[in-house]
C-alpha cells in the first residue's frame, strides 16, 4: 500500500530541489528567487527501496486569505491534509525564523506524522541552524543536502520510522511515471490495414495560451475543485502542473502551463524557465488546447502559439474562453470563424469552440472536439486507398513539367501517424514546387476527412542505377 508525502516549509529552503531529487527528474522549477513554486505538484518518488507519492508545495507565509500568497497558502494546506506524512524542511544554513515556528505549530495541530528535515547541512556554519531545529519540538532533525544528494539514507529511515514499516514497505502500487515523448513515437509502417482508434487509452492534453487567458480556471472547472491557483493577476502559473481525471470513462491527463508572452518581453530568468517548461509540456502532450481570450482574440502572440503547436506536430484545438462576457454572441462567433479561416490557413478546418471556464459552459463540446481531433491525429490510411487517390489527383491536376519533362508521382504510402506523414516516390523530387505539395495536403484533408492536424508529405526520388557510369562508345 503506497502513501503520500507533502514537502512543506517557508520559501527558498530547497523544497523543489528535494522534490526533483526524490522523483529523479528536474520536473519542478528551481531558482534562487523565493516563492518560485505556487501550485502543488505531485510526483512519483523512489528513495532507497521506498516508493511513494510526493507533493511539492508553495512556501508557507503569513498573508491575507484574498492575496496571492494567501491563496498559495491554501493550496499548501490542502496538500498537507491530503498527505499521510509531511516533510518539514528548514534551512540549516540560515537558521530558523519566526515563520518556521508558526509552521511547526500548524503541523502539530494537524496531528499527522512529521519528519523534520534540515536542508543545506553541508554548508559551512550550518551546525548552529541544525541544533536550533530541535527547539521546534518535532523530534530529531534529519540533516540532508537536497542539491548534492547527501543524507538520503537517513531521510529514508526517518520516513519509515514515522509512517511505520508495514505502511512503508507494503505492496507497491504500479506507479504511472512521465514518459519521454521519444518513447511514444510511432514506428513507420505501410500496412494495408487501417487500425481502429483506441478510445480507452489515456489521453495527454496541454492547455496553453497567453497570460490571463483563463487556463487554470478552465482546468479547475473540469476537475470540479480549486486544484490550481487562480486569480486576476497575470502570470500566476509558473510550473507545468499535470492533473488526472476521467471523462466518460476515459483517463485524461491535463497539463496546465505558464502563459506565453512574446519573446521580446520575456527578460527575467524565471519567466524563461516557465516558458521552457510550457514548451516541454507541448512536446509531451498529444492534443494541445490553445486558449484565446474571446474579448481580445487573435493577438499576434495567439497566432504564434498556434503556429508553434502545429510545427511541433501536435493536434490542436482552439478554445475561445470568457464567452460569458460576450453580448452579441452570433455576430462575434461569425467574426471569429472568418478570422480563423483567414489568419490560420496552415490549420484549415481546425476545431474552434466557444467556452466559459468560469461557468463551465461549452466544456463538454470542447472535450468532444479534443477526442475527435486526437482520432484524426492517430489516423492511418491503407496504401491501396492512397495510391488510388494519388492517381486521381494527378489526373485532375498533373504535376508540372520541368525542362520539358513532366514529374511523375509513382507510389504513395503512410509512413507514420501522430501526426499523419506520407512518403511519395517520384522523379525529380527536388524540382517539385511547394504549391503542388499544398495541393496534395489540402486534397488529403478534404478526401480523407483530416481537418485541423498537421499533415506532412516527404518526396523521394529513386536512385539512378546508371548514374556515374561511363557511356560506352
């Protein structure tokens, strides 16, 4: 039986560094700036034979409930209540503060097991801070260095003692860990069979967009709880946080990401790290929902985000959020459709859904669009159908002639899905104009019902067996 551990403490004591150490990956953003972590982030931890769920939390501070720090504190307290054990991290290098004392009192009132962790104990002069930790009344502190990995064996022993051997070493559950996107790539194939779409497998969805477009509010509405930190301030989300839930019996793993501003405006190191984390979430996801603010849609940054998603080969869906703030909905909807077709020609047929993350209006339609788009993204077409189609396309619009000789398209097959990619064997592939490639892509979209997903066509010329040989005289 597994258990859950929450990492708590005041800002900048090394909680996220310890979290990354325990999960074995750099999932949480780490910076010298206090208060980097805002939402609670779960992960699958392994520590010297122990397997458990770990939750990284925001630094606890005394603040008004309505302020950003107050809402962050509420998220951390929710993680403490959810967990079976808390790792209370203090800074042995800089010593205790009144905030540490207040947090220790709060943890005692919860009545749950607590392991006191004295981080940065490798630093010179940390002995005084380590011994001061005894005054918190939470037992003997465990000295560690999260950055250098020192003291992990002692930490394991302290966790086992606090949670109990039976609970700590019980039957392990199968942990679902993050999989690198390279491990999920489809193998090339040209089989004639068209496999059926598997609507039972988990689906990874990333929510992206400009700051303050309502991404976190949208996910909270899906979950039916205030799982992610929200508010009127722009740029609240920093880490890419993943949450899981079921929609009509299917597991959905959804990633909330930081708002992506224009590159010229991103100057702070922390914001650059947040944007890089959002880009990783896009590459890891299968379907990406680009959230537009319906009151100010189609900003230049919106178009660049859509283009980025398509260039990454992800399936894309547009969500026009804050629809509850629109008065003349019919006129605005017609205008949005016209602008979508005109400003996003590379995403012809892309699904666009008006929604309200605040009220929940349109969310079922959005989820159905996500499923339908993922179905197209996974689509495979048999080689026989493709070659019959290719012959028809050449009859309707023959390839151009180059230097008096017409280019011949001989054979076509689908080499992969996710996104759909095709290979065409032809003569003079280097001379085939881009306009003819677009003609073929648009034909594939229309004839095989493949809207909204990126389609790639590669051309290959057959090798000339007589090239380089001398001609007999």
